[in-house]
C-alpha cells in the first residue's frame, strides 16, 4: 500500500497515484484547532516554545485522521522575531503576531539581526522536526518558511515598505536580499533536521498588492532564489500565494516550485486552464471548514479534484474553532469516493 510520503513524492514527480494527497503544511496554513488541542492535551501558546509539545501537536493531525503530513511551525512570525521584531505569542485561540516592527525603513536593514539556529523559536522548530523525523518515516514532514515579502513587511510597517519598493528600489533589493538569505539559512536548517518538503507562504506578496511588474521583480525573484538554493538537497517545495491570480498568471508560472497553492478566491478550474502543466494544490474553503457541514466539505473536496487540483488542502490557515469532524471529512472523502486523479 502506498504511504503518504510516497504519494506526495509521486505527485511532485508527475507519476501515477491512487488519489490526491491530503495535506495542510503548517506555517501560514495553520492546521491546529482547539478541538485538536483538547484531544492531544497540548495547547498554544506553550506549544510555540517547546519542541516536544510542538511535535506532539503537529503529529495529532495525522493521528486523528485530519491530514497526511506533519508540519511546523504554526505561525508566520518565527523569522521576523528572530531578526528583531517583537512578537506576542497569542492565546489558545489566536496565533502569534508582530506587535512592534524592527526597523522603520529599508535604509535601516543593516540593523537587523541574523537568525540563530541555536536559540529562540527557530531552535524550537528544528527540535520539533527532529522529533517528528524519529516518529514515523512514512509521513512527510513539511517545514515552513515565511516568504520574503511577508517577512520583510513584518519587519517594518507594510504601507511604508510597499512605497519604498519603488521609491528606494536599490536599497529595497538589498533589504530583500538580506531577508531572503536568512530565510534560506532557516530552510536549510529544517532540511538538515529532517524536513522532507519546504512550504513557502508569501501572502503579502500577492499580485493584487504588488501588480505584475513588482510581483515579478520582488516576489518571483526572491522566492525562486530560495527554491534554487535548495536544489542540491533535492527537496520538494510548495509555494502559496494569496489573492486573485488573473493579472499575474504569467508571472506565477515563473515560480519554480514543485507545487503552487492558491486560496479560495482563485477558481481552481481557471488556475488549471492558465497553468496546464503545473502541480496545483488547494483549495477547500476555510470558511466552510469552520462554519459548514461535512457533507458540504465533501462536495467542495470533490470539486477541487474535478477542477484540477493535484493536492487537496485547505485554502488557507484553519480557523481555530473549526470542528474536527469537518476537517476529517476532506481525507475521508478522498478515501471513500472514486476520485479521478489529475496528474
């Protein structure tokens, strides 16, 4: 019988599989809910600070029939905090978020800290991956990094950042290069710890915000720099971009990841028509996962497959109040329905 790790590897390689994989990477695409915390008796915010607790909570998704992967961390703030931003760890219901920026302008990027893999929450993530690696070699471990634009706009006020991409273009590229190199170091450390796949989520780098020219100049360029830097490790990569794709499909196709992931505002049928040769991932509505019914989620799951999704996942991070039975219905649908595989 094919294992979850074998299944997603085959999809990445455009090989035939029995059905689409069902994953939720972690990072921006958080998969932790209060139901899951109650089931595992591991809770936020403690799990953000302890590698054993983080690994235990990540593995609870697989053990409770939600998704076919492990994924850490559970937020998008590890990189920004390590480089100097102040972060609150949130609560049982709310994820960590930035409360104070590290710099005021791209001119100040040299004041940022380099990430240390020996301390802080970056070390917690690496410890968790090592623990997960020892648990079950048949389950893919997805390490998560925050994309360059999203990390940069967590280090300084986003409106100022977007303006300075144009007004201070040379210095903005220097800033982006520094941020990207730090992200690469974190990704490589996750691979060394045992990650099988690296997911890059860059919601602030959407084409709707940047426009096609700056999307290519800043989002595509620096995401591809990360992907290229990981090629020697032969690691699978997933890139998630938020927002509508209509104006930037040409530029999105330049992103050289194994898989492209989109949120629920993107029609998967339209994405398939515009990206006929790409591995696509998504995009079951997270609103329906929180407020809908298992039957409705089953219909959406089948629609994603029919419309061209190769990997089935939530469209974005799960609301922490999403009922466990709703989340479980994605995988149970894929296991019980006759699915036509789009590879």
